[in-house]
């Protein structure tokens, strides 16, 4: 992969002044990709709707309504939490679920936006049919995946029993309840609290992924205040668009001690320069509502971006980050995800942790070390129990 990535930091950056540079990186992504996250002007309230025994009495399940209130009104979403018995302060893993409880309609792209972006494609793209097809092959539509966060405990996507067996609590919320993943429904209730009814979006107005990340921080509010949770050991996990969201949340919210991302692809862990499969043009054509409007100006112009995704990963340092890929997930591009993780590991070097090696590991051979870890497994765009096994081993390795 040919690339000339912008540097994460210059020779004047040390562990002592890294935080200043880290905040600069976060502001770059806020301005150019995800939109400006509300930092004040709101209140959060958590109401426990019920608590009950779970898993034949070996655990406790709690279900919360989390309400965000501003001067414009309020909006709420729900979070499920399962804690191991006996209850004592334990680490927690919070999942941003982009799976739904009930089937949602399959949505296609905005064809006018797609045609406009295709027309702007450079000649080298328009004449390379194979490359163009790889970037636009999925058409922005996906089959709905189902998960009941109140009852399902053994799915590979969200293996509550596996997480509890590791000595951790498991929490999850539905991203789609916070903000439906549909450009026609943006902004919904929570986003309107900050954006109002006006849909003529400002260049840095929060997109859907930013709204989901904001909700993840509000869920973290509840976990950090919970007597049964170790507030210093909150992990945030996500798959695909949920993984992009988890990275963005963790970059901003330093209470997130570790972030676990799987098949995050374009605008996740995968560097955009030289990336195969989905790219900045196609992701903005299919999912313009995910981002702030500014991001679309980099369609076909990735080399002009003052950032790339290795910098987003680096913004998590010195906290923990684990990146996972599917070897056959060409849409996400595991090579680009590996490159993002490898280049980002320079940030952890500032704190005495080893950088990732120059060569990618073989499929099924995880790199579980301090600071930042990585694996890719055989298979495609999926989150499996094997992925979770590596996530949990990484957390164990780092006492998280």
C-alpha cells in the first residue's frame, strides 16, 4: 500500500506534553469528520427500571432508562447491565450495539449524492473499474442483525456469559434507539436537543456517529457512578460502525480505559490513504448522516487531509486500544486496519510500550501486549466469540 501519512507528533512531543498534542488531534477529527460534541448545557439522569437475577442466579441484570435534558427538552435511551455475583466493584465492558432488537428496514443510498460523487471521481478511479467496484460494491445497504440486550447472553457478537466469566460486567445499548441509522430521520430526538429542528447542517454539526458516541459517554456516566463497577476500568467495544463510534468516543472521553474495535474499516482504524474497499467518497455517498458535512469535501482527496485514521487510534494513548480485523473483510480492508494500528503504536512508545512490529501477524496469531494490540482472523465482516477471547486476554494482560 503506497502511503505518506501525516505524522502523529513531532520531535518536540514527549510523554509529558503528549496530552496537548492529543487534544489537537481530537479537535481535527471533531472539525473535519465527526462534528462538535456537546460538552455542557445538558444534564443526565439514570432511572433503574428493574433489577433481577440472571443466568440461574449467578448474575444480576439491571435495566436503565438514561435521560438527557437540555433547555430544548429531553430524550432517553436504555442500557442493559449484567453484573457477576457476588457483587463487588468489577471492570465493565460497554457495547455500542448496531444490531437491533427488531428488524429495521434495509436502506439504500441517496442516488443523487452517489451520482454526484461518482462524477467527481478522478480519471484514474473512473478508468479502474475493479477499484471503483470495490469502493462502491455494497451499495450502502445491509441486512438487519438482531440482538436482545435484555435476554441474549451467548451470541458471538455480544457474549455476556463469556464476559462475566472473565470477572467483568457487561453493558450494552442500542445505537439505533439513540439515533436511527437513516439519513431521512436525522436529526432524531437526542440530536435535536443540540441541533434544533434545522436540517441545514453546519460544517461541524454532529453526525450520527457523534450522537452515538455522546450516548456512549452518557452510559459511561451511569457505569462510573455504579457501586458495583470499578470506574477506573471501563472498556468500550464496537463492531463495524459501532467500532468507528467507539474509537471516537474513547478519543474524547478519557474515562474510557480501553477501547476494543472490530472490523472498523473506513473512518475507523483503517488509514484512508491507499485504502481498498470502502473509501471517503463511498462512505459519504452511502452514509452522509454519519459525519459532519465537512468530511465529504475530502472525497477522492484523501491525500489532502491534515489527518488520517492512525491519528484517531493514537488519540487513545496512553490508555488501551485493541484493533481486530477479518482476513476476508475486503470492504474494511484488513491491511489498512493493520497499518493504522501499527503507525498509531508510536504514540504508546512515548510511554515505554513496544511498537507493533513492521510486518502484520498471520491470521489467528494475535499480538497481545501492553498499550495497543491487534489480530486478524480468518473470516469476513463479523464479530465472533474468538474475537472476544482475544479482547478479554488483552484486558487481562493489561489488568483492565
